[in-house]
């Protein structure tokens, strides 16, 4: 029987790549890279076979979608921020088998779900950036999950629950990673350069800190009651549906685990970021 052996809410800001590759910005996101290193070691220790990544940069408008390719290989440049993230080579095994198992459970439950193995199907940096660091030396399969920007929190709970059931039916040790920000209100363009290391607005920063407090105190049911308003009022990345998927897979309000903050909260181009491990 398969199991979820790792779960986390993770950052994927392109300034991590700048920190890693550009001398001018060397080290500005070292805490994020250090957090990735801790997640990588956890994945090694827990013998992760497959990373399932809820990618808020693979944005869809209808239904539930998986990238079920057997192999992911290429060279990536961000169309959104090409001056920040370019020349990233990747080469990962996919997990067609687990992808099909997830689709089977979703369809059994009456959900509209599709898998895509087309050779031209690429990957977004919500998957590629964290995998560059976290999967280094783990060499696990990579299964990207799209995040539907028009789906509801309730739908994503159901989809997350189906992912957990499919993992149980498999023989995989699975890591589930919600790749997206906390608040996500970008710094306006005229101030964007100066806002590289800040959160846009004290309200957003305070809300992010409150959410982290709730998680640290294990008050997950209260957070889930808050989540729809939090996503709306703090401009949640792809409606924070990556977070809804994560909690759906963890058991939603019945989740009684603990968090470990691997990268302390930081601002990036107006958005609130962290790497946070959830016990499983």
C-alpha cells in the first residue's frame, strides 16, 4: 500500500533562481534554498518515489488536469519573468502509472479529470524551480498537478482527498507539495524593483503571520474556515487552491499534525513566502 510520506507548502519565487545564478543577487534567497535542502533530506530519508506538485503556475480554467508524461526533459525560460528565470535545464522521470490511478479515483467519484502525455506538454516553474533543488539526489518521479483558477475550495478538497486515496492504492511513497505563495499581491510596476524583498501591504503581512500562527498552534479547522476569505482578500495565488488540495489530501479538518517552518516568512515582489513542512 502506498502512502504520503512528505507534505509541504513551498515557495517558488524566481528570485530564488536569481540568488542561485546571478552574482548581483547572490544569497538573497539562501534561506529558501536552505529550506529546500531540508525538504530534500526529508525526501531521501523517507524514500520518496514520486513528487506530486500542486503547481499554481500551471493554471487551468476547466476540470482537473495532470501531466502524465513518462519523461520530462527540456530547457525552461519563464515567459512571465524572463529576466529572472532562464536557462534552467530539467530531466525527470514522470509517473504515468500514479497519474492514471489518480484519474481513476476522480472519475469513480464523478469528477471531470484529464491526463496529458502529449510529447509537447511542458512544465511550469512552480514545479521546475523547487524540483531543481529538492529532487537533486533524490531522483524521484515528478507528477505535476494543474491548479484550476475557477474551481472552488470545496472542489479542491474533494480532489485532494481523491489524490490521497489513489496514493493508498498504489505502491508509491509520495511527497505532496503545494507550490504557491501565502498572500500574493504583487508590488505595482512603478515600485517593482524596490519591492523585491517586501510584502505589498501591512494587512497582507499581518494575515500571513496570523495564518502561520494558526498552523503552529494546530488550529487547522479555524484556518480552513478562514481560507476562502483569506484567498480572496489577500489575492491568493490561483485562489490558494494548491493549499486546498494539500489539506484535502491531508484529511482537511481532521488533520492533527504539526508544522515545521523550514524557511522563515519573507517578502518577494510583494508576495508572502515560506517553506513549511507538515507532519504526516
